[in-house]
């Protein structure tokens, strides 16, 4: 998938209306997402999803930005990359709690 993403250019990446709204709501810039798609070194997970149209491939991509922050991009690919939706995931580190028996 990394090789496939690197073969596209910025002009071939299209933000759908829903993705633009989600970027604004979640305070993610388009430039950040495009940069991660074109240089997918932080890509940690790829899940293929059911495509809506014939000849189209749909994927959920997970990029790790830091130890506690990652973002998920759902894309559909045919001749261009269509960003369907984008979200940020914050992972809270859970420390084990010791229970004391009295």
C-alpha cells in the first residue's frame, strides 16, 4: 500500500465534502493528511473495506502521528484518491491500579 500511495501526486488527491467538514471539526489540516498520504512512512494499519462502485477499492488507513495520537483516513481509489472521511484517535495510556485489601 505504501508503494501505491507514493505513486500518486497531490493533484490526484480529492477531498470529498464530508472529509472537508470532518477536517474542520477535528482541526486537521488538509496539508497534514496529504503529506501523510504521499509519504506514508507512519502508516501502521490498512484494512480493505467494501467498495460502493465497480472498479473502486476502498481502504481504512491508520497513521501514527505520535505515541498517543493517530489519525484514520478512509479512502477510495480508482484513478485518483478520494478521501471519504478523516478522524483523530487519542490513546490514553492506562496505568495499572493496585487494589489494596484491608
